[in-house]
């Protein structure tokens, strides 16, 4: 099934038409800068522009940096507060004229890795951690997603969350070396491991491309490796999610 997958990020909104069965992009990835301020209407306008430029008419999958429950935004840690409690799927459907299926962006990336990437056919518990403006997480057991974990917001110590301590943004803002930041990120992984005991930890997002620069700072029991699909993961996962829900809707 062909689906338009869209990944809404802090710096760019990206999209491509995807073969949801194989995970292959059928068109070039189009990236449009995220508007400033990134209000619901401004983001919807960019999504509509992307849909228009792709000449798309049909179901859309959208990965978004928030907990998404039944299409509605439940958290607003790193997005405009105007999104809080918004029915994102309906809002984007109104802007594009297409049915929209929304999910958390880290869940979308993890879905891609479990279907087509580093965790394909993996039996056990997989924790995906996306490293960027925040720390996103996705949790899978034998390929089944537990949605909206948002574990970047766990507290490592009083007043300090994993995200505030070790997000990719923190490394840049505080001018940390890769080793210094790697020590911080390791503390976050150790806390997550103590709570969840995953068999495999996958790292996505921008910093995962530099895994060799901080790999020696990671000390956890689980196997840790970078995601394989990188920039395409959110787009593909959003498309897979939409394809599955669209199929379910067609059989009702």
C-alpha cells in the first residue's frame, strides 16, 4: 500500500511516498523548514504544502514529537503549547483534505527499525532512543509497540530529567565533548535499563550517526547499536502505521 509518510521535527517537516509493505521510499524525501513560531495552524499549512507538492491524495501517516492518544496530542514538552489536547489527526485532515493517522515520532522510528531495520525479526524487548532536541523513546516486545512511553522525562536526580541531562541539544548548548556527553547519556541509559531490562537498545536521531565517538562511554548489559534507517525512519514508520489503521478502517 502506498502512503504519504510525514515526520514533523523541530527544524524540518519531511515527507515522502512510501511502499508500506517494503518500507521503501517511492519518491525523493521533501523537507520544508518548520515554521517559527510552530503553531498548529502554521504546521498544518506546511503539511498541506508538502501534500500539494507531492501531488498526494490518499491516507497520510504523521509522526509528531508528543504523546498521541487516539489522534489527540497529550504532551507539549518540546512543541508549541497550542497543540496540547488538539486532535492532531483531524486538524491535519482539515488542512489537507486527506485522512490522517498520527503517532509519536519515536514510536514511528522504532516501528521502522522493528519492521525493516536493525531489530527486524528480533525476539525480545527492544528500546529505541531517539537523540535530538529531546530524548524520545519507543518500547517493543517481540515487535509489538507499547505506545507513548516518553521515558526521556524520567528523573535521574531531583529536578533533572534524562532529557535535560543528555539530549543532543544539551551537548551543543553546553559545549560538551562527545566523551563528556557520552558519560551523561550512559547514565540515562543505565536508568532506563534498570527500569525496563531491554535485550536491545537502538539509538536514532542525529547523534546516532556519531555513535563511534561515544560508544566507549556506554556501559549497559543490553546490546546497543545505532538504528539503520536514520533520516527515513520517522517517515517510513508513520506510513506503516497509517497503512495498518487504514486497512482496519476499510474492513469495518
